[in-house]
């Protein structure tokens, strides 16, 4: 999915992780997939929030009907995203989350 706005191309720094365009129940969505495999989950979280907000901002102009979702592995959801500060940040920034099983690639939860 190409998210270029003005002269800013937002996919340049994603590496192995990516943003994909999809549909869910006739709703257009963009999914930002994050593994949280870096050395610091907090640093990865900061990066994910920044990218999530940038995608949301660019989609407001390019495809306002498309919503952004952050996809994370089940283990990350269970061990990191249940911390009180992380839960508060997710709520404050209104981050919509897809929890998936990385071994089966199946979605186990949609959280909004």
C-alpha cells in the first residue's frame, strides 16, 4: 500500500514489517503489522504509535474512509499491552488493534 503524501513516503522505514490494505465487513482498513522483536518493547511501542498516527493522518487526506489497525502477535498483546501505561496510551490514542497468532497467521481478536 503506497502512502505518499506531499513529498513524504511513509513506507520507507518499515523493513520486514508492513502496511497492507484490506477490507473487513465491507469496511476499508489499513493494517500496520508490528512484531515488537526489537531489544526494547517500549521503544518499539513508541515507534509503532508514531507510525500509526502518521498513517492515520495521511489516510485522512488520501482515503478518509479507510481506518488504520495495528496488528500485533498474541504474546505481545498478553505480556506487553496489558501493562497499565500501555493500556492507557492505547485508549488515549484510540488505537485499534488486531491480535494474531504468528504461527498460524490467524486473527484471534479485533480490539477497538
